[in-house]
């Protein structure tokens, strides 16, 4: 008994779809490293980081995107919503700043931070959309 050409293609397609599904599931369930466990690639002042993106976004993306950076700056605002805690650092611009989406578990420590406080946040740079965006942020405590 031989398989027709169409049956062979269907079987190959079925195998490829199954492999792609398994790979997608593997990526989805892969554990994410906590920011505390990842080495810092750069330490930079909030004004410098913002100016780098505002001046040359392509170069700044090459330098910072998907890297873990420590950003020192002054708290402009903080908020909490269904997604978690968010802190915005001043960056020398009246409208935009460094927008830091904090990691879960940072709520209590960020609750003690006030507008105008100088802090250092470590997070993964996710790009520029008016604000420079950091995700998985943690407050870095001075030693």
C-alpha cells in the first residue's frame, strides 16, 4: 500500500504544524529570569538615556534595547493599576520621561517612594514611544 502524493504533503504539513505548536508552547512556558538575577549592562542617568533616544533612536535602540540597565533619576510620578506598579522618572522633558513598569513584588518598596525622590531603577529597556520604556523594573537600594 503506497501513500498518494497529497497524503504525504498532508502528513508533512501536520508534522510541521505540530513542531511549531510545540516550539510556541515551549517559549510561552519558559521561565523568565528575575531582574535581580540578571547582570546590569549599563548604568545611566535618566536625562542621558532620554537624550540618547531623542537624539538618535536607531543608535539608542542598538545600544539599549533588550538590555538591562540601571537608571538614576528623580521620581515624577507613580501609579498602580491592574498591570502593577509604574514609576515615571524625570528626563529633562516636560511631557515625557522614563516609564518603568515594575516587577511584581515591588509594590511595598515603591509605596515608600515619593515624588521628587532620587532613586535608581533597574529594568529591561523595551524601547521608545515618547517615553523610554523599562519593563521588569526593580528598585536598586543604595549600598
